């Protein structure tokens, strides 16, 4: 088996393990009784949705900051050929 194929299989195993863990935690969310301080916390899957939205917000902010802080392609000088 080639190194590339082995790496792809390892990546797939890790992804399947993470997706299985997420599914297990989502199922546990329905079973576990939480003592919510705010009414919004009692909403089913609130913390999963909050995590997805927070991650999306971090990605969007980092993308915007990357565009803002990026240097021009010819920052170090033009073609001297």
C-alpha cells in the first residue's frame, strides 16, 4: 500500500471516529437532563448549534482579517528578469 493511500485511509478513519463521536454526543444531548439557567439553554441541541455558529463566525473573521492584512503580490519587488 502506498504512503498516500495509507494517509487517506488514516484520515478517513479519523473523520469517521469524529463523526461517530459527534453523533454519540448529539444522542446524549437528548438523554441528559440539563439544569438550564436561561430558557435558551433548555432548547434541544442549543450547544451544538452554538458551537457551529461560533466556529463559522471565527472562520469568517479570520478570512476577513487575512484579506485585510495580506500583502500585495509584488510586495518584495517586481520581476527583475
